[in-house]
C-alpha cells in the first residue's frame, strides 16, 4: 500500500493527500491556541487574483468566473473548507484511477494522464459536499438568516482582488453578529477592491454580491 501511494505515478495525489493532512494538523494545533489555519488562510495567500483572460468569454454579470465559483459553492462555505474537500477528492480519485489502470493493464498511467480524470471527478464532489456543508455550517453559526439581509451591510475583502467579472471572497456579519463568507464583485465597472478593504453591499445575484466603496458618490449626501 505504501509503495502504491509513494509511486512516482501517484506523486500528484500523494502530495495532495499530504497537504490535506498538514492543513488538518495545523488547524487542530492552531485551534488549541485559538488561531486555527482557517483564520490565517487569507494571510497565507495574499493578492490572489481570480481574473479571467479578457478574451476568455462573456464576462457579463455575474460573469463566467462568478458562475463557476457559485457552481462550486464558493461563498457558501469558507474557501479553506472547499480546498480541503478538493484535495481529499482529488487524491482519492487519482488513486482510484491508478488502481484501476494497474488492475486492468498491469501498469500505471502517466501522472499527467491520471490527473485529468481525477480533476474532473473531484469537481462535482466539491460541489456536492460544498452544498452539504453549506446547509450545515450556517445552522451552527446563526439563526436562519436570508442572504438578502446582507445587502446594505459592510463587508471586508479577505481573499483576492475584486474587479468586474472577477469576484473575491469577503466576510460579512449578519444582524446576530455572526460571520459569513461571500463572493463580492464591484457594482461599478471601474472599481477595484483589494484585500483588506471595506465595501458596501448594494445588491446580489444568486450567491454573488455587488458592492461599492463606502464613500462612493452614488451614496448621495444622506
């Protein structure tokens, strides 16, 4: 079993599994000191940009990337949780692909060839478990709160740089003071929100929220 896991053909999958275990270990140790890795995830990955190629397709609201991230449940649960789900699914799917190849043909697939089906299998798994966790986690953190109640509230960009067609993760507190993670995109085409900035949520479209700078002139003088 160890020989199978450590085979060079399984290097991408054993690496993914190792990273997942390291994250779990750091989260467990960190939680003992009141600072799990989930609280530091944004700091570990500064200036992550989800930007798309300008010629990559239709970027109309909510945008190609916004729809993809929404499909993957990003914004419904913290990105670190989805990342751990992906690493687990990717590694197990990859091992399954290589075990099947070994049983059928007596040899491993090249690592690159095995990555493609493993990745394709892991995406629906991330979506499924993201949906399950999205139903469970909010019930542990807050009373039933409609996401529409977030409109009009201040949010803080926690991961990524938000530009039109390129949403970033933000956190917002509901009326109970509980924290939620959402995806935010500027409502004004020329605006850009950087990590750490506070923004005002003005509308939503499915799981994607649109925001403006708090001092934007469109707020008026009231």
